[in-house]
């Protein structure tokens, strides 16, 4: 009887102190090994993703996005771009009116990686864990973002 | 979205043609009883990228349908060429546009369509100081020696391509602008220009300063212009005339998608000894990313007040 009470008490206390599993997520901004870009500051990255800066050392830069519902994109925008959904909409409506379209969107980190490997001057962000040794031979990391995420969905 | 599997990505070609448009319906009521509703603008534009070259074209119908106290329904379906240009992107410091363009000055003239601007009405400041469209050459880009500073230089030496809805008819227009960008929602600028008005036969030399700031939920921007004019047709009064104007526009985000707007504007023409003083208070509601519904009340000093309601979309 005492044993049962002890087990229930321990279970109850453990429920009280239940902690959520926190993953440390690293997002990397990458470009092709052939690109002239070596590193970028967050300000430069922001300008590139808002298409204020479209050249770097004479090379045309093509930023690419993950879908809006991707958590990786949401973290990237929160940490680097710093504009909320409404502000971004207003910004891109205005830019589109002037003939500047928002960055292309790719379905998955895999597609982003493939595009970056194929198109010179393109840059994109993916979870660091998607960079296999094989991929690392063809791309270079130009910026890193660290975030603590609960129940992270790697999309 | 590039909607393909990663393994099929090599089949994807970069999208190079973009098509869009915008439209708005405006209702106006003046306190003397005048009222009208109109399909104010309906436009279609498209652009095409090929490496560093971009082609841009826009056709627009203005006041396509109007119905009101003085007009029991009129239709105007003739479109006009609002913009048509070719652009070459050489590098960060040099981009060149040639053709019919939006005059690249100030803040408001760059966002003059209903769906982009905060209010349905426009401040007089941006209507009476320079031609809103030009047909000529524009060069622009960042200034290499100054961090985050852009320049624009433009000139026109011909009649405008399709000048029907331009505020000024000119065949001689030159100007420049310097803009210091602190952030995308914090910048200040200075501009200057000169043009010849064919109809009024006068040369105007104008100059302006402008600034845009966002502080959390508050958007605040304004422009101030002054002009120095020489009128040819006033033979008995061949003199210099000065006019000046300013507006300050504020928008405060009360809650998601809803903004309270306020504008104060003033215009003074010393030659006519006339002035205009207007306060505008309104509401801006953005239910979707490309849809805006606006309402405003304009208080005119010594004139009839006005109510404006509008619905605008972009696609």
C-alpha cells in the first residue's frame, strides 16, 4: 500500500515538474561555393531579402524563401528581417507596384539546396542538419542563426 | 511557390514574367450636397526580366464609370499608358530607366495608387509642384562613397508619352534626389528640379525635403516643397512668384489590420495671395493583404468639408 502511494506521489510530482523538450536549432544561410559572397552581416542579409541590395561584388544575388508556414522561415524572418506579416505585405505590395517581386519560394529545404547548387548567386536558409558532407562540398555557409525551439518541425 | 520535387528542380526555369493590377471604387460627399461614386482606377501592369534588363508596361482606365449628383452615369473606357519603360541594372550604383516613368521624387508620388496610400485623398503638396509622370531617362542607385545613401537623376527633353492624366504638360524637365536610408522605414531625403509648363508657359524651379519614420505602431512621414516660378504670359507682371506647401501624414495601428490616419496639409501661393489648409482624419482597414477599405473626413478652412470612402484591391 505504502509503495503504491509512493509511486503515485512520485508520478504526481514528476508531472508537476514536467519540462518541455527544447531543441537547439541552427539555421544556416548558404550560397554556392562558386559565389563571390563569403560572409554577410544581418543588415546586408535583410537588404538582400527585401531586395534593396541586389548585387554583391558585382554578382547578381537571388534570395529564395521557404513557404510562409515553415517554422525555419518564421525564425529567419523574426531574427533577420524584423517585420511582421502586415508590414511585409505593405512592403511587397509597394515593391511589386514598382516591378520588384518578392523572393521565390521553394517547397522544402531540399529544393532550396538543389536550387542554390544549380543557380549562381542564389542564397537561401536551411536547417544546419540538412547539410550533409556531400552538400557541404558544393555550398558555403555565409551566416548562422541559433534558436531554441520547442517541438520543432523541420520544414 | 516553385511547386516541384527537389529531384525535378533542374526542370524549373526562373519565372521571368509577372502580371498584376489594381482597382478602386471611391465615394465622395461634399457638405454642399455634391456626391458621386466612381470606378476611379482600373489598371493592369506587367514586367519581364531578362538578365539585367527589365521591361515594364502599365495600362490604366481613369474614372471608368461615374455616377453622382451632377452626373447620372458616364462611361470612359479608353485606357491610357501610365508607365512604359525599359530598365538596365548595371550594378548597385548604376541603374538606368528610359521611357514613361513615375517621377522618382518624394514619398507620396511613389505610392499614389489607392491601395497603397493611407488615405483616399491626396495632399495638394504633391499635386502642384512637379509633373507626376515624365518621359525621359532616369539613373539611380547607391552612392559608393556614402553608406546607405541613394541618388536619382532624371531628365526629359520631349513631350510626354500619353499625357492625358498628368498634372503638368512639359517637354523640358530635369531633377535629382538624394536619400539617406537609416532603415527601410526610416529615411530622409532632399530633391530639386526644374521644368517648363507648356500650357501655362512658365518655368518652375522647385525643391523639397521629406522624411519617413516608423516608431512601433506609429507611421509618420511628410514632405515640404517650395517653388520659384517665372511666368512668361504675365507680360505686365514679369516677375518671380513663390509658392510653398507641406503635409504631415500619420497612421497609428490601433489593432491588427486597423489604422487610424491623420494628415495636416497647407498650401500657399503668394502670387494669388491664396492658401489652402486641410485636416484629414480617417480610418484604414486592411482585411486581406491586397485589399484596403478606407473612410475619411476632410476639414477645409473656409471651404466645404468632404467625406471620402473607398475600396481598393491589388492583384
